[in-house]
């Protein structure tokens, strides 16, 4: 329901809410949505054409769509002779009757009907006339849109364009749609090619989530249609207004699935506008469009300058300006020394493109801006067969030692609890800072035959998010390094005067 309301806010025309005849949850969704009227979008229920040998009024699937009490129905029917012959075990005439009677029955009950021609592109390649007959039958029966589906996702873009263009010529009055799967990685490209050939109704999902390898990702399709191809899509608002909602919607869907967002996702991914190479970073800071195809803010994203072994001085300068508000000279000796240390650590397994806050701490030390607020003198962890672990941390703050203990689910949680207790008693401002995410990767054997682990810790304070990194052959030691950097970064940023001239 939250996703449906966000889609409506984004300004889509139809929200296909599920197949009410297939499972109780989808039927319950339609009942629940009656209490949440949509502002713009039409809610649509999904289903198939009537069963072979069953009259429409006796078909439970069609009647479930009607009982869903929605303004629109999306029904699929066969357009490939293989499916009619081998799956339905019906004649082609029976198939056309099933399509026509199902569309007409739903129309008689006041529903707007969208007909999905299942496996259309495969059917067209095998028997063009039969495939065309299926969509023409649906159109003449009253379907508002006939959707050409690449159901097995195996049709390349040039074939999508050729076939869609031919259908456009044969059925000039029909409103055509495209439903693309991603089995060869072309769902987005196929959707755009179908629109270029005359389709005006696009089906897809947020983040491309779908069966097998997924469906066309609307997060990529929608802004491309408007910003690159000149079509007006979604509600009638400026692009900067409507597409700024894409990132939020994308994250909501990932959250609902319990899946980590794809940082490389076009437009909304964390790295979609990230610049790592020194030449790229330097150029994009001078002329953004030299390496960015659009202004990141158009889609609610931002430019990221990554600090890594490939970086030049411009990367560190840009990162410092962004995080700390410090104007720097990229040719300064301090910047050069900081970059050398970053490159040396990355050879040991560190990854500062994933955890730039740790790199910024290195820079502040070389700039002479770093002020030691605390130091971890010692730590110990006790763990056993149960999930509970216990930790002791000794911290030096202001010349005095503080000893705290913590209990948690696993050693890292226990260490974090103990460290937070030691620090927040001395620095109450850290109470707003919390560990949000924790990831462990294996960068490889970096010390002879010993296997190192890399820990990335993500923190937030309600407004900002930052990541730090620790590397060691001891997973707890790597975790402590990342945790200490995370809280240290927060304190350094809080205490550093903004706009410090260097």
C-alpha cells in the first residue's frame, strides 16, 4: 500500500496491484485500497482471459477482477501459436474468441481494459498474421490499449523496433503498449525502442524487480523518455520536481523487499554520479557536463567525488569541501601526502570509495586540523556458544581513562555498545549518532598467506550519512577500526570551524 501511494504521488497513470484470483493477499490489497483513494493513478487488477470452454460469466478469474472494484483491468491472452497449440490445446479460433469475449465481458461491467498480448514478439516472429490477429481482436472488442509483450525477454532491441513499427503500420488506430522482460539485459532498451516505433503505453516495475531477471526498470525508463527523448510523462510538473521523488520510491521498494539498494543503478544509485579517476574528478568540477549526462539534482541525486588509489588531488579537495566546508589547494603538500597515504592503504585492502569518511580523517591529520578527542587504549571481547557477547573498552578522554562494558548480539554489537557508553558520557552530542549498517568483505590475501577482511561501517545522525573502513586479519579488530573512525569523524566535523581557510 505504501508503494502504491508513492507511485500515485510520482504521477503514474496505472498501478497494477496484483492478481486477485491467484492469492488472498492480492485480493486483500484491493479491499484495503478502497480506504485509500488515489489522486491520479487508476488502480488495475490483473488476470487472464477466460478459460477454454467456460463462459465469461462463469469464469472465476474474470469475476474476481470485477469484485476487486477497480476502474481498470489488465488481462493477458495468447498471441503465439505455440502456446495456443501446446499449452491451451485449443484452436486459433477458440483463442480469438477467448480474447474477444473476455474483453467484452469486463467492458460490460464498466472496466477499462488493457490487453497484454503474451509472447507477442515470439509469436510474431513465428507467425506474424496470427499474432497480429490476437491484438486486433482485443482492440476491436474494446481494449483501450493492446500491449506487446516480450514475455521471455529474449528479443533484441532492433527486432523490437522493427516489429513494433510494423504493428503500428498494420493497426494505425490502436494504442500500443510495451511490456519488456530483461532476460538478455535489454528490457530498458527494448522499452525505449518500442516507444520510438510508436508505443505510447509503458509497463515496468520500480528497480526492474520481476520474474527471472526482471522487468523494465521504470527508474531508468521514465527520466530517459522525458529528458532524453522529449516525451511528456507522469504528472504535468517540471522534471526537477517529479523526478526528485524517484530515489525515495526506489529505496522504499528495496526496503520492502529487504534488499540492499544497487549503488550502480542509473539515475538514483549512490554511484550514478560518482567520479573516481583523477582526470574525471578534476574535469567534472570545472565543467559538470564534461562527465555527467544530466544534473544529478534533476533526479534527486548528487555528485560524489570518490577518494581512491586512482584519485588525483582534485578528488580529495572536492571531498573536503563537501564534507567539511574547507577550501583547499589541490597542489598543496598536505593534499599530496594525504593522497600518498590513501594509495598505500588501498594496497593493503582498504577501499575509500566505499568509506570516504576515513579518507577525510587522513586529510585532516595532514592538514594539521585534526584534534585528538579520544583514544581507544584497550578492548576485549568475550564470546561463546550463545549469540550474546560481552566487551570491555578503555578510552582516554581529556587525560582521564574511562572503562565501560557492553553486551550485544555478537562481538561487534557488544564493542559498539561499550564504545558508545564511554564516548557519550564525555561527548553528549554523540547521542544522535548511530551505527546504521555493517558489512564485511574479503579484499584478498594482503599479508602473505593471511586473509584480511574489510569492514565498512555506516553511521547516521538523522541528517547525514557517512561510512568508514577498517582492515585487519582479525575481523573484530577491523570492526573496531571502522567504529572508532565513525565516531571520530562525527566529533571532528562538529568541532571544525566551517569555511576554514587553508
